[in-house]
């Protein structure tokens, strides 16, 4: 029986949520933000998934750090959406990205200690 992986599941679900949100942004003609947000938000999970099959601890850490950069970029785009007029926004988006950033941060700290 395969053990459930919290960060893989959380980033996958977040990607699904962001795809739906970006579709809404595209419908509202918010093309630039939608495109940037879609790229950064789905990249988090892609890098986390790549890290699961890393060739070494250094490779794992590198991929998780890239996921962290993408998560911080995503938080930036979401913050713009939240603060800009004419954008629909749900506070759960910020809560979810903050949770992901905390988990990634803990993974980075723990991995550096055991390296």
C-alpha cells in the first residue's frame, strides 16, 4: 500500500483549483494575469512531482526550491488579484498557497539537516 504524500496531493489539488480560477479570469478578459498565474501555480505541483523521482538528495532539494520559487510567484499574482479592482477572488486561494509555502519550507529545512 502506497503512503499518501501530503505535498503532492496538496499541490495537485491547488493546480486544479487554479486552472478553474484562471478559466474565470480568461472569461473576464484578464489575460495577462491569468496566463502568469496559470503557469506559476501549476508549476509548483509539477516540480514537486519531479522531486519525487529525484536522482539524489541535491536534485530533490533543487526541485523543491524551484517549487518554492513558483509558490512565491503564485502568491504574488494572487495578491495582485485580491487587491485589484474588477477581479473576483476567494480568500481560500491565499490560505492554500500559504499552507503550501509552509510545507515546502519545512521540507527544505528538513532536507538540508539530513543532507
